[in-house]
C-alpha cells in the first residue's frame, strides 16, 4: 500500500501544477474526504500507462504492422483517462450542489420557524440541522462547531460557499449574513428566499418540460435516425462495389465518352467512419441534452455512454437487416 501511494504521489507531481490545482479544487467542491488529488491523478496515470502499453504492444504482437495507428490509439486512451477523471469529479461536484439546492428551501423555512420561536440565528441553525438534508447537514454541523471559537459567525457562514460550488447558495448566504449584521428581519427574509427558490425551481422544471420535445427529437435522430441512414448508405455502397467492373469500362452517353473507374472506397473503411461518426454525434448530443436540461456541459456527459452504445448497437443491427433486404 505504501509503494502504491508513493507511486501515485510521484506520478502526480509530473503533471502540470495548474492541472493538479484544478483537480484539487474539484475534489474540494465535490466533498471528497477519503481520496486526494494525488490518488485520483495517480490512478489516472496508472490506467494511462497500462492502456497505452496494451494498445501499443498487443496489436503489434498480433498484427505486426500499423505502428503509428496503434500509437495514436494508445495516446488517445491515455488522454481520455485524465478526461474521465475530470468528468467524474465534475459530475460528483454538480450532484452534491444539486442535492444541497433541493433541500435548501426546506432548511431555510425550518430556520425561519426557529427564529420566530425566539432562537438566535446560531441556535436556529444548530437545531435546523437534520439528517434528511444530507450534505447540507454536514456543512451546517461544520460551521456550528467552528462558530464555537473566536471566529465571527457571519464569516463562518460565508465560508460555506468556498466548499460548495453553488451560485444560489452563495447569494442566499450573503443575504443571510447581511441581515445578521444589519439586524434585519431574519425570519421574513429566510421565508422570502425559500419562496423565491421554490418558484425558480418550478419555472426551471416547466422549462425542461417545454423543451422535452426537442430532446426526444434529438434522441430519436441520434439513436435511430442516424444509424438507419448510415446503414442504407453502406448497403448502397456494397451494391455499387458488387456491380462495378473489374477494369475501367469505356462508355458513351449522347456522343460523349468516358471511363467508369474503380471505386476506391472500401466497405470496412466506411464502417469505421460510420462508427466514429456515431461516437462523436452521441457525445455532442449528450452534452447538448445536459445544457438544455441543467445548463451544464458536464451534466450531459452522464448520458453519452448510453447514447453511444445504443446508437452503435442499432447501427450493426440495422446494417445487417438493410444489407440482407437489399441483397
């Protein structure tokens, strides 16, 4: 275990400082407490090395050619290993923020009720920390324990926004702390903020419902429409390759003459191009769905594996059916 840990730390330090700092910030906002940036980056480096060697050595040992092609695949896999780490951490960070924003109105209403019952803001926060609030409870417990020291209570509350990447939470905390410092009506303010958050989330759900038709159309075209069109194109190419002459044939149309040359495009090459096209289209459509639904680039990456796998499987099924039908 110590050797593994030492390898992770050593290999992670080889990477650029800005990249390591970026991953460290993602881990901080995602609430990860067990694994550090060295663990994540070290695991990515180990996976990159193993994958690079597998893509480079195994095909060369079997085929013994196309060195540059396998080298390209190995480098691509190594890069994708780190991309996967960044994507997973972003998804984890956004999930944590989403869970906190969902329970935030209930927490504010409970805190407002405690304030109206005669509690101080500190005691109201303390008794509003319930296990049903999930990660928000952990943050509240942390600021309550930190407030027992000499640190200013308002500053401790604002520090929560440094551990949770949420614009909504940051604005709420600023309003709350300003009310504490100026002596405003805290209970009324918290209730109004909770109502505004509920209305905003309701409008957001309504917007997602209104755009559901567009997302369904995108899913239909990417998963079914595109594989069908590509299958028809490959079947047409297969028939053209079957009908083409072995040698160029001289023809004459309306007094003009020419040569029907051999088609240089092969069926395996077009099949590979079709698969690459489906992978790229599936990735972009998943990202687009994430932007439409949640306004986040990384939120859509969770849809891309299912879209890509479904479109590729349907492509092979439709290609088999169409080629058999037109044969």
